[in-house]
C-alpha cells in the first residue's frame, strides 16, 4: 500500500492510503478528495488534475511527457515550471510509496 497527502492553501491536508500503481488523480477521485476533477479520466488531456509536487519528491518522478507538458500550459492557476504535474501521470508504488502534493485553489 502507498500513501498520498493532499495539502490545501488553508493549511488543511488529507492523507489517503491506496494500492500500489494508483495515480494521484485516481486516488483523489476514489477517496473523495476535493480539488481534483480529472475530467478526461487520466488521459493527460484536460489539466483538471493539476497538482504541485512538494520539492522533496521531484527527483523520484518520471520526466514530463510532451502531452503532459502541453496540458500544463492550460492549467487554471499559473504553472510552476518545477513543481506542476498532472496527477494522472504520477503513480505511487514501490519506487514512490508516498508523495505530498499541493492542490491548486481551482482547476477550471
């Protein structure tokens, strides 16, 4: 099992435990985490699962794909070139058993 902690601008947070291989977006939708919409269902085509990865986890992530990079230009809040990722493209598991992400104040 893996854990994902979602942090909000008001200082609150929510940690969920999920099976290995689950994406940050899918975990949020399954566990009722507010602030993540995931309109495209995880196809990297809508940017409504935009998250800001906490710096200590950045080196553990795979590189941003061309599709993800393009969608990150369409986020509702300004893109952070270092920390912005699509939650649908980040999967927890053996190599990344825990991750902390900041949820933007809006997705649309």
